[in-house]
């Protein structure tokens, strides 16, 4: 009889352990944080161009200072985590890049990493515009140089946001060239386009597959994808089905260095399926707008006038002033703009819509709501729900982790787990309702915990750097949920592990 009672007790206890525990949940609503703050790989960038013949290295303290609000052309102030770095290889148009130059480039990369910034990177050979000779480099030299630069690109991919094609023509804008066809004056042969495409393919080869390459005008990508059949009325834009998969169509992105200059951004939307070129804003703007949902887009505004005057005002002014600046930037999913050019255009936004533009360039992830357990039991499923809206013009374009972190309030020990969500798919104006059923991968000591969301850079060299984690635009009890010392976002501060 005693044995039967013992067996029955064990059975009852076992059944109790099998019963699903009804979790005690708390619902939290966050305030939107409208403060200006920097985030990785987006925003107004600071340009630093240099040449081999007059090399000026990057300076750590200057870049650190510019992470805080500083004056920009146009009369506003802004902080910048993104640095545009162009290298004009003017001494090497007929020979290999020197060892000293390669060392100097690497030192710049080290400075960028130390500061906590990322780079928009471009190489070119000349700024001689806009009548021939244009003094750029021939194809064989460019291909040789790209082979030399490959190891630098691979070693420093952690601090490179995107590489702009550059290389061809003045400033690397690929319009004028002594060797690849002059797209204003002609002639431009089929061989010129084949040579251009060979450079594009080589650049895609030497730039690690995790990064995109921006071309200056949409027809250049059409020609790279479709060859002689390229036509603005027959575009096949990138779609969500093959976005971010490392293929050519998913990596060739767009930049525009004459944003809002006039109706076609001064030849940006030219099509060269016939000669002379024809402007086709109807089809090519639609093509870029569709593609940039999944590709990085940015550049600089352009005044348009011969003497630097803004000739497209009021069309490029703030929406409230009768223009369409915000509409344009949002339509093309703009992630970054130049602080230095053009002050004539950007200045029209100062004290009007500039704060909105500063907030919304690139992504701006606003956390709205969370549902969390008050108690956690080891070995049991944890239910968490998050509502996040992207109020920016674009989603982020490079892959990163999404992590939940539990931090013990007493011991300060942390416990992390990755969740299956990719912020590259947190598209503009879409609500991400993230429902998680998590079995924590390790045993959690009993105690009181805080719960954080972390969106770190996946590269091991900068994974633990708070400067490279994404800050959410959220507040609790009027305080930002961002923790500057770690780069984490505090979701909830009163969870008990039992």
C-alpha cells in the first residue's frame, strides 16, 4: 500500500509539471522619440575627398566632432555617422597603385573604425570636366587597380556601407570618359558599353558579396543587366523574391548626385538605347523607385544653375512650401545625402522641413508596443510581442542581427538569443508585428531581469561596439529606451526568473 501511495504522488507531481502555465503578461506602450540622433549607415554624410597627388588623411578628432551636430551647407546643423570618402588615383593612371598609397588607404579605414563611423566609398582618376580630354584611366589599368584593392575591401568590409562604382570619368560619375565613350558628345559604341559592364562585373567581384555597388544612373544598370536590349520601357526591377540574395540584380544599386536639380536631375534619367540620348523620367524614375525599396539609394542635391544658383525652386522646396522635397526623398527610399552640396537646395529646407528630413533619411524604427512576461521559468516557452513601425524613407540595406538580451539586475550578467527577423524587410510605413515564442537557449539563474532589444552589426570586429547598433525611436516615461554604453534598447525592466 505504501508503494502505491508513493507512485501516485509521483504521478500527480508529474502531471502538475506537464500543465501549461498561463503566463502573466504585461502590455507596454512607448512614446515616439522625435529627437535627432545618429544611427549607422544612414543620414547626412560628411564628404572627404582626397587625391594621390595631394593626399590628406582622415583625422580622428574631426570625425568624432562631426558625430555631434555641426554646421552643414544650407544653414542647419546635423550629426553624421556616415563618411563619404573618395580617392582620386590621379598618379596611377598608367601604373599600379603604389604600396604607400595602399597603406594610406588602410590607415583611413582604421581611423573610421576607431571613430565608429561607416563609409560611402568611391575611387576615381580625374575631376577634369566637361570637355575632353577627361583624363580618366583605361580599362586595363582600372581592372589591375581593382585587383590591388580587393584585399583592402575584404579586410575593411565591416566599416564600408556601400561602394559607389566611380572609376570612369570625372569624379567617377561615368558620364564623360576618354576610354568608355562620352555620353554627352559621343560617340558611344557597343564596345564602350561592354567595357563599362566589364568594370561593373569586376567591381562586384572584388567587393564582398555582403555589400552593394551603386551606379550613377539607372540606364547603366539596365545596360549591365540586359545588354543591347536595355530599354526604359522594358525594365525588370528587382523584387522581394530575389532581394538581398547576393545576385547581380540584388547588389547593383543607384546613387544620384544631382537630386532635385530639375525635372530629370540633369541627365540622370537619360536612356541611351538610341543616340542622341533621350530623357525618360516616366519609366526610369518608376524603375528606380521600385528597386530602391530593396537597394540603397542616396547622393547629393544639385542647384542646377551655371553659377550654383537653385534653378528648380520651388519644386525642390519643402512640401509645405509648395515643393516636393520630402515626397521625392521618400519615393526613392533615400538613405543618405551630402552635407556639403548643395547648400542652395538644402538651405531652402532650413527651419522648415529639415528636421523631418534629418529624422527620416534611411530607416527610423519606432517601437510602439510590447507584450512581455512578468515571470520566466526555465525550460518553458517565453511569449513576447513587439510592434515596430519604420517611419524613415528606407529600410536598412545591410544585414544585421536582431537579439533579445536579459540582464540580471543584481549580478549584471547578460543572456542573449537571436530572433528570426531581418530589419532589411522592415519597410517604410509598415507595421512589424513580431510574435515570438522563445525557448531560451541556456538556463537562467533565478532573479530580477531587464529585457533589451539589440540590433548589432554582425561583423565580429564591431559587433560589440554600441556606435554600430541601431537605436530605436522610443521612450518610456519620457526617457529614451536607448542605452548608450551598450547600444541596447530597454524594452521592459521587471521580469522575474523563477
